[in-house]
């Protein structure tokens, strides 16, 4: 599609003049995603620039990824070098991951999108997007790979946490809010704005069997076009999206990356941004180069070594054919698919033989350059000197807490168990158990084990202790993990609050040396040795050959003797020695692989190593109230080769422990719980089971956590279940036995504090379920907007979700009065209570907080099932808001419905239309089948 007609004359003239002077290698470079270390090099001095560009000397770098500079000079120096080396002045564009925080893993970490979706709060999501966009641009990122706009209709899919729920309307509103925040309302050239890159286009969130990149499991093209694309269209038209990432998967037997229906949709929306493949996404098109096709389906090598690509699509027969189909379909940027020389040579050959025209190539490059123009890169591609990334990040800490507080859902609260009131409920001792009681759990795309950054992060135990010390000093807290977070002994970050030096808590004292033998000391700082250094040496050191010593003390947070493990894990070709009380405890020797466990080891690992000690550990007896002297010596040698998707960091170190007793962890937890008045059980899932490549066949807790929870609940003590994870848990027996249940999803760096705030009533929970919670995996799919023909029962299992979409409790009660609707119509003289295809319908209702504490409520308006030319769902969310009210306060809220966006359908002839006739809209408590629909209004569409 030629989008120049949408551009200003100045922009059009400028871009056209550039394109006219580009060679084929120039154009290929603009659509080649460069792995940053191919330029940065082993000494972090950009020494590999000429080598990386030898296939196209004089051509400018187009797009660069996996970089995350740690200061302005690193970024600005490379922009200047690129300009000096190029025959034409085209700055590069840096892309980065920004799912719920910048992919540097050194900046703010917000709740995972599925958690933020539970907030049902567009204002909050906009502000989170603003924060992430500002932090990203502060390190030179121009385009953020976010938001993810897939609909999470298949909770077995490990990446459901990346989505904004199962519903298209909720996803559209929150996706637009997030994208608008990133783009600063489409002011991309501002120094604190970025281009949002929406993904995965399209229908990636509903894969067969829940397998990542598997074919779309829905009804067909109509469902994709009519439902799945709603959030994408809204983000393009309202959110400032200028990038789209095509999905790995397929629907209607055509891979998304070359699916004409998707490119036609983008054109129809007037989309003028760039299109990128997903990580090695084009390789899945090619059968010969990257797949041993003579092997059976189960024997084929995972494409490009990526575990999430289970098979190839087999629709091309060569690299050249793959590139041809990609570009002729409308695809632009290739993401780590082919070496640059291969990409240039294949493209030149395609142009030479007429398979790919120069006109097509220029039209694609023009779009990439147009985005750079919108970003203001041609005027000033540098990070301004006044920008301080760390100050920007620090300023967002309160927002990470607010986001976590508003994302938590109260699922059960029997007998008003919550909030906890030790003074009035005669609670003298509280037991806190479970693998997430004193660990970090931020989810996918948040560093090692979903636990970075540790700076300024809080655990549940830490936050509860602070609350009880302030307000309930006579109540004791006792803790025992009782189980690992998955079916193996994991490596768990030690929280900073348990580390100190000379009485100052928050970490160990680090001494950094500019050599590998601890002689050339340069500076000291207080920090926690759970670190990665990206592509650069630590700040203030001249080389990637360095050493560090951390010293201080560690406080042991156990209330019964635990025979666990203490250790240190390192990245390839680095080493570490851990001394405890002056005695060497473990030595992690340098190896080509390192010993840091992967985020999702998988069944092949757990089935063999389920009872093995954590790599890099040695047994250690942890005793109550103990404190130990710690010394950790670390050495990094700069001879590890770095590649995209693997070994892409210079150095990494992880000081860890495992506080699960080796002999009888469950009984230890039971004994402590038995003597307590109240139990808090923090269970769920971490990145080691929920995340990319973390697809699961069950929706239960891991077996070890199930055994722990069952044993604790069998005591009959009032038990509060605090869930964490990236998908719904089908655990009806545990819900039934629990006195209260909170779902905190992956709550981000302030999750511990937010959970404690809600447990003790400082904050009133108000989140709502964004993905229906099924009774069991056998009752999937469980989404609320099913078709009327779906039977609603099984002979052996209840069919209804345990907690439907939109469900959530509060410490307050609310009353609703005066629900009504009015339409702002384009057609003159329309009858009352009518609307047309271009109307804006406004729903209003008065909400009163009749409770004794401040709280929030989420009014939800659903279109009920109606007579139509095609089968429509039994109900569909069309409008919502979240209102915050003091005790006794009342207010009238308004919610808008854009008819042309949310009521349009594809009729039997596949034509877009808003059907005439009656539409009944109901104000519901949630999307469940048992929700009372009596509060409703009926309007008539007059065409």
C-alpha cells in the first residue's frame, strides 16, 4: 500500500528524496534487525562495526535490537559512528522489549499485562504506558515491542500473561490506553515518547492445545477478522501504533506473516507504519534450510533452535523464496532470520530475476523511513544531555505500587476474613507459607526467573513484617516455604532486605576491580549480587575483564531449622567463590555454558533432575534468627562469544538459596501452621512454568504445591490463599477450603507491598477477573462470550467457570441506580431510543459506595444475544469503567460505546455492517451466565 497520500508534503518529499538515492544493500539494511553485539563487540567499543557491515560498506544501520545501552554516551557514540560511516544520513532506530517494563531489566517492573488488565482502569494503564515509554526513550529505544493484543482465550498457552484478557473490548480499551501512553498520544518525536509495535498479528493467543505458535484454534477467518482484530484496529486508529509484529502462527492454513487478509486489514485501516517478523519468524516458512523435512513430525528439529517453534509451515522452498514471499506480501523488517550477506545477496537476486521489484522494495523501505521521520530522528537522533534514566526510573516507583494494588482480584472472602485485624480478631500468630512467601515473581520478560530488578522490590514477608512492626507489634509472623515453585529445586534470588553491610540493609558492599584478580579497585557500592551487565562492563570499568567482591551479612528468614541449599550461579566463562563465615562454601568454575538455570527448564529437565540440588549450590543448614558473614568473589573473562537469543550478555551472577527443607518440607510447614491463628499461603506459578515456551496441559498448582496446600487446608485453620501466576488456576477444592483468596497475577516489583496493603486493609481490592477461571482443563474453552449452541453441562464435571470474566469482590458494598443510555446520532430526525451505524452511545449509572471504607467499582455493560444474520455470542462486553468512591459517596459515571467500532459485524456476504433492529444492553455484575440481566435498556438501530 502506498501511504504517501496520508503524509505531509514535507515528509513525502523528504522520504522520496532519500529513497531515490538508496542502493539495494541500503534498502536491505533498513529492513535488517541488527543484533547489537554484532556491532558493539567484545570490548564494548563498537569495534565490530566494519566487520558487521562488510557486506554493505557505506550503508547505514537500519534497526538495532537487544542493546539496552546503560548510558547516553554508549547510544550517542554509535549514532555518530553510523552517521560518519554511511554515505547517506539515515539514523538507526533502536527497538526493545517493553511488555510490562523495559527489557533492560534495570528499570521499572510493573505487573504483567494480564494483571494490569484486571484493573479495568484505562487511566492507570495510560500512565503505566507513559512511564515505560519515557524510560525506554531515556536509553535510546525508539520502538517498543508492545502492546500484546492477542486475546487470551486459551489459558494453557504459556504467554497468556502477556495479554489483556479474553475479551476484545477490554483488550481494545486497555491496549489503546497503553499504546497512547507509550506514544504520548502520537507525539513520537518528543524525547519521552516511543513508537508502539503491536503484536502478535493476529490470533496468536488462541493456539491449538495451548501450544505457542500452533495454528489458530478458533472458528475461522470470520472470528479473526470480526473479533481478534478489534484491538489491533483500535490501537492503529487511536493509540499511535506505528509498528506491527506478525505472529508465528497460522489461520485458515496461511501463515500470518504472509496472510493477505491481515495485510488487507492493515491497508483498510490506513496503517502507514512498519511491519516486522517475530523473532526468527520468517524461518518458520522455510522447510529446507531450517528443518529436516524427511523426519517425522515428532522428530523434526525445533526451527532455529527456538523451543516454541514446534514445526515449520513448509510453504517456501528456499531462503530466497521466503524473502520473496515476505516482502511481496507486505512484510518489511526481518528479525534475526538470515545473516546480512545472505539477505542482501538473496534480495539482489530476486530483484535481478524480477521476483521482487525495486518498486516494491522502495515502498517498503519508505514506510520504515517514515516512522523514523515521525520519531524526529532525522532532526536529532541523540539522547538529550538533560535526560537521566535512573532518576526517571526512580520517580516511577509509586506507580508500580499503585498498578499492583489495582491489579489484585479478591476471589473469596468468607466470613469477612479479610482484611486481617489482629487486634480485633484475636490473632497472635500468623503463618506465611508457600514458595512465593519471600521471593520475587515478576513473570515473563523480567530477567532471570522473573526476578529482576531486585532493587526497590519487595517480597510478601518483607511487607507483612513492616506492616506488623508498625501497627501490630504483638503479633508474630512465622514462615516456611514448604515447596518449590515448580517440580525441581530452584535457584531463588536473596531479597535485598535480608542483606546488609555494617548495619546498613539493602545489599552487600561491592568492590569493583578493573582487572580479573582483585587488585585494581575502582569503586564501591551497596547492591545485591543478582545482576547482569548486558553488553557493557559495569559502570566505571574500562573493560569486560573485571572482578568484584561483595561482602556483608545475610539474615536467615526461617522459623524452623531448614536443611536447604546456598549457592552462586554464573554466566558462561565467569567464575565465583562463595564464602560463608570465612569458609569457602561453593566454587562456580568458568564453563562455556554457565550454571544459571534457564527460565523454563521443561519436562525433560524436571523429570530427570526433580530432586537434584540446584546447580551451583551446596547443602546448608538454615537456623532461626541466624546471621552469617558473606563474601562473594566474582571474576569475568571476556572470551565468551555472544549470539542473539543465546549468550547475549557479557556477564551475569546470581547469589541464591533454596529454603525448602530437603527432608520433609510440607510437615515443617504444617507444624508451624498448626500453632498459628491464621494462615497465609502464597502459591501459584513463576516464569519456570508460566511464560514463553511454558505451555501446560493442566491448570493446577504444581504437584508439590498442591500437596502443601492440601495439607495446610486440612488443618482447618482460616487460610488465605494468595495466588501468583500468569494464567487462571483450576483448583476448585482449594478454593472451597480457603477462607479468602487473592489473585495477584505477576504483580511486579511492588507486588509484596501491594499484597500486604490489601491483606491488612490499607487498600480495598477492586480488580476484576480478565480471564474466566475454569472448573478444570476439561471444561475449556471457558470464555464468557460463548455461542448459544454450546451445551452448558457435562455428566461428570460442572461446566460453569469457577469465577467468570468480570468477577471480583471488595471490602465495600455498592448500589446502582438510574441505568440509562442515550445516542449521539449522525442521522437527523432519528426517533428517541435509536441509533445509527455512526452513533456514539453513552451509558450512565449512579454508583454509591454503601460500605464503611473507600473502594472502587467496575460497572460493566454487555450487549445481550440478539437476532442476527450470523450467530452472535450470548453476551458481549461493550463498555466499562472503574470508579473510586469514599465511604458513602455517590457519583454518576458515563461509559461510551462507539457503534462503528464495537457493534459492526461481517454479514453472510462478508460485508461489514451494523445490523438494524433492537439491541438490548444490560448492566451486569460480571460476564457469568448467572449474572442478573434485569437492569437493561433497549435501543433500536435504524441503519
